[in-house]
C-alpha cells in the first residue's frame, strides 16, 4: 500500500473543491485497508473515506486526516441465486431461482461500469440507474435512486469492515435501514462501517420500469405511430440496453457536463412533508406536484401519510431561482436542484449559497430542505 502526503483533494471530486490532505492511501485489498487504518490509529489521525468523490463537499485548507480511497476491485456473477429481498416489486418475485443472477461487486468498481456490464448481459434491475457517477461502495450510503428505481430494491446484502471492532460483517437489506437518500451508514449506528462489497439481485427476463414520466414519454414518442396493441407488443420487446439508452438521453439534457462545471449532482434532497402541509401548499400553488408515501413507524406502530415534493419545481416555480447565480455558484438552468460552480468557488462559498437557497425555500413554503451532498467529515 502506498501512502502519499499533502495531496490536493480537489481533483478527486466532481465538485472540484477540497483542501490538501495530510495523507492519502489508495487501498485495493482488505488487508491494505487494515494497514491504512492502523497507520491512522498510530498517528491519531481522523480517517475520511472517499469513493469517486461525486457526492461530497470537502472543506478548503489543510485537512489533517488520512483520506482512504477505496479502490477494491472485482465482480462475481452468480447464476440461479434465489432472491431473499423484502422489497420485491411488481412482477419481480415471479419465476424460480434460475431466473435471477446475483452480482457481487467490490466497493471500488465503477457503478456505471457495472450497469454497462449488466445490460450487456441482458440483465434487468439497474438499467434505470444508468449514468450515475461514482463507485459501487457508495451506492448504499445514500441509497442512490433515479427514474423510479432505488438501489435498495436490488441489494441483497452489504459487506462492511466494521472499524469499531476490526471485523468484516455482512448486513442484510433490512439491517441497512434504507430510506429515501438515506441508510444506516449516514447515522451514528453505521458510523465506522466501510463498505467492501455489495450483492445485488438482477433478473434475466424482466419488464421495463417506465413509471417515471420522462422515461415513459421517450418510448411513447418513439412508438407514437403504432396502435395500442402494437405499442404494447413493442414495449414488451424492450431490452435493458434500450432503457439505459433512454435514461442516458434524459440525463444528458438535465445534468451539467462534468468537464465544464464543478458539480455533485442534486445538491438537496426532495423534501418529504406531511399530507396536511402538502394540502395547504397546494391551495397556494395549485400545480405543485407531489408523490404520496406512507411511512410505518415500527416502534410506535403508527402509519403516517407523507408527500415527496420535487424541489426543482419549487425552486423554479415558487422561488423563481432557476439559473440563479451568485459569485461563482449557480443553480443549473436545466435542473435547478443541481448546483454548479465555475471552478473558482471555495467550500465556504458553496455553503453560503446553499444556505441562501434553503432560507429562500423556507420563507416561501415553510419547508426545511436538507443537503443530499455529504459534507466530508472524518470517521473517528
Ligand atoms: C452529475 C451527477 C449526477 C448524479 N446523479 C445522481 C442520481 O441520479 N442519483 C443519485 O442517487 N445520486 C446521483 N449523484 C450523486 C453521486 O453520484 C452518488 O451519490 C454516488 O453514489 C456517489 O459515489 P462516490 O463513489 O462518488 O461517493 P463519494 O462522493 O466518494 O462519497 C459519498 C459518501 O459516501 C462515503 N463513502 C464512499 N465510499 C464508501 C465506502 N466504500 N464505504 C463507506 N462509505 C463510503 C463517503 O465517505 C461520503 O460520505 C450524482 C452526482 C453527479 C456529480
């Protein structure tokens, strides 16, 4: 294992912001990870875990920590593994074990590289998550999601190195505590877990998930000259590759070019509010879209009716902030929930800009918004 000193972290992030790390170790095996953790412990240094750096805001200045870049590689494709997931969706539970393939991917693999290989093999499940930057190991952290699919719908288990006790553990899907852009890994119980491998369950024969409006529209327009029966027939012949292509097409129109801007994608989460609050807002903003959710509290046994509201719509239609620019930072014109910087912004400037946006949303709607991007903190 090689440890470098005084490394600028800026180029290791897609936001292109970050100070200089005292030490950086790139680990490609669990034994190297143990060595790196030992190195930090000996020097009483905090540890920061980094994947592809596409969902982080790292502070400027000296970072007196050991940054560990997870570079553990390897993918296994296992035929005929029976699904154990609690979250099977419509049509997915059908079929025997021979209809499923378990994919066990190491944390340092490129997420989109894995999607490319899965669709090449004609496997269904992750095609809607095409084009998301970053590593496999980070996918459970915020339960990545796009176009009607979340990684929690496919994860069988997550293998972690538990730094508190120094052992490798396997967490089931339920133990990961997945929720919208959330998981155990973002909470104190999961502090100290370093993801090593992720096991996904993919399906050989599947049906496309076109629940997301933009995706459905792409295929509707492609099949517009067909009658209903022909449309259905054509849709039933879609491949994961067709869906990936459509998703990449939509994404290319919504997300900024990483070569031109610093960005971490959606900077904020879409707020989840009570049904009552949503109904009040709907009176003031009749076109406000909302996606109903039910949350069941296991401890109290209570069920609450909630609504997820697209923040991009609020920023655009309520706050009039599409394309809003201040200094070196702005909300991207094509997708206002995405924050971009021109290469000159500091971490403080990003934080101050994000604070202003949150204040404006609060003033207009009473809603508190949260960051989706992780402010990088050390583990210990
Ligand atoms: C243009 C663009 C588009 C995006 N689109 C989407 C989208 O559609 N949907 C979506 O959900 N996200 C999206 N993202 C956000 C981001 O790509 C994902 O969250 C991705 O999973 C982050 O992966 P990463 O390897 O870059 O993680 P990093 O940014 O390196 O790390 C993110 C967090 O995970 C932790 N972490 C990373 N690896 C590990 C590990 N092995 N073990 C423990 N902790 C770890 C880090 O400490 C940090 O807290 C987008 C980002 C960009 C820039």
